[in-house]
């Protein structure tokens, strides 16, 4: 209940708290499926709920494979890794932590998303 009250307070008190936008359909259908369809049209695969334990690298620093929690591997030519930033920070290979591009991740903080229906 406290979470809802905090969200409602922001909606009422903050300068831009009441800005809203509406999606013309449900999110999986309007946002996710076009992405999935595009990836699959290019010969790719989309895997859901594949819990990753480790990102394994080739000698040149590129991704060799993802190792899943169950021990199996996912190999490919290119990868899209959709996960909360906090989890990505934990899984980031040590070699990548020295690369300026990935060092910017340290400044990012995970933010929970809340929907309030009034």
C-alpha cells in the first residue's frame, strides 16, 4: 500500500508527475512482438526466461556464448541481452569492466516500474 501512496504522491506533487502517455494496445503485442518478428525475420531466435550465469568471451573479447544456470550454453553470431542493469553489472565479464563504454554502467541505477490505475 505504501508503494501506491508514494506513486500517487509523485503524480500529484511533482512538476511532471502527471504527464501520461497511452499505448494503442497491450505492451507485449505493440512493443515486444514487432521486435521478436524482426529478429526472427533475420534468422535469429528470441529466448525468454533463459537465466544466464556467465557471459563467456573469446580471446578477442567478443562474446563466445552465454552459460545458463542449468549449465547449457547459448551460442550465436550476435546477442541481445535484455536484463535489469543491476543484473548486467553482476554478469559483466571482468575484461569488459575496463572498457570506458561499459564503465558508464556503474552510474546507472535500476529503477522499478510502477503502474497505478486510478
